[in-house]
C-alpha cells in the first residue's frame, strides 16, 4: 500500500536513519554527476567554447570531449547520455520511504544494480578516454568518483532488501 505523500515528504526530509542518509549522499553525488554532464554537454553542443581544467594532472577536457571518442555512441555527444544516466540514479535514490528495504526491496536492489553498472561503465569509459586521447576529462572523472562512492553507499541497503526478500 502506498504511503501518503505527506508522510513520504516528512520521511525524506527529516528521517535520520542510516539508509536514508546514504541515499541522500547517492542523490547528491548523482546531482554532481548531472552537473558535470551539463558542463560537458554545453561544450559539446557549442554553447561554451572552453572547458577549464585543474592546473595539475593529465587533464584536457576540451580535447577529450571534442574527440571521436565523445561522439561515438548513438550519433550524439556523450554528455547528454551522462545527464540521463545520473538523472535515473538520482530518481532511484529518491524513490520510496525510509523503510523501503522492507516495504519495496526492489528499489534498493535497483539502486545498487544501477550504481554498480554506473561504476563499471565509468571505469571502462575512463580507460577508453585515456587510450584514445592520452588525457582525461576532469568533469567525467569527477563523475567517475561519484559513481564509485555511490555504489559503495548503495550496498548496505541492498543487503537489507535482499534479506527482506529471503525471509
């Protein structure tokens, strides 16, 4: 039975349990990923001409994000794809109440699967980025770190959901 919106609102805003604290972090890290994706997308669509990089490290975001590598999927730049994927992750982190591991175990399991997929994909893409460009996009690598941390944060609630399903 769905919980009343008023109850869900209070839970998501004020509940202090560990699962919800971790979900808030995943949500925030997903927004960091969408911010990185927006910046890259603005460049890839010609709305901004330059991408600043950190002063140290093997970063050349403009070269990477203008390369064949960045336009090789679905005949579009990869920034908008990144925006969609982090948006889906944010939605999965936001879905359900504080006790969703027991009430709706599919939600934490879906979040763990999605963040795991994101982490593996981000690492694979970082390898391609380096292989094809001998440089990294700083924004993409910030999103990679966000993906890895999000996966780690999603696992405890997924374990609880799995236990709830097997009871």
